[in-house]
C-alpha cells in the first residue's frame, strides 16, 4: 500500500520489499535477458528490417523506463505503518461511496497509489478531485467534489476500512 504526497511516497514494509525485489530482478536477470535478445537479433543481419531486433529494443526501452520509475519511487520512499482502523478516509483506506446518496450506484476504491499492490480494486489518488473530496470524512458523511467539467458531484460515504492486500 502506498500513499503519495508531493515529494514522498509512503510505503508499507511489504510494498517496499516488493518494489525492491522487482527492481533487483529488472536490473539484473531481466536486463541481461533483453541484452542477450538484442545481441542475438543483431546476428541475424540487416537491422533496418529486423523485426526481432526492433521488438527487443522496444522491450529494453520499457524495461529501462520501469527501472527509472522504481528508482524514483524508492528514492523518495518512507516506510510506515498501515493506516489505523479509525473510520476516517485517508490514504491506505478502502472506501465505499454512493453517488448522490443512491445506494444502488456505489463505488468501492482504494485511496492511495497502485504501486506495490496486486489487487483489481480501483484506485484513486489522494490528489484526485474525488480523493480530496472524501479525505478526512467518516462513514455516514456526505462529501462534494468538483468534476472535470467544473460541476460538482456529491457522494455519501458508506464504509471506510484499511486496505489489507
């Protein structure tokens, strides 16, 4: 579970360990595998028409981008505890809301960052309009937030519980 603020990414120990392991794998064995694929494709001849070479170079670009992303996250990471089960909407909490108070029109989401979790749960950033609108509220309270078109929307917070990935 993560929470991203301006310069800091708050991670649980499990998320930090998972991202470190991913970085170690990508920087070591995965990088060596891509380099070997590129070299193998080079041996096939003309690089302009070599689809295997171009695919391997594209894979290398994606790998290097992910390595840079992980390095940035881990450089600014602060390891902390999971949020308290106090019923207050905050990063690391799973929130269920009803749009316009309609109990049949609900959304359950994680307030935080997708990095370090392997769940299908929808995720909203604390800096998103919805995230800012519900932050600090409790179950049973109403919240209003601004939509991208400038209009406002209201939601009722139905449930707030810590993420237990």
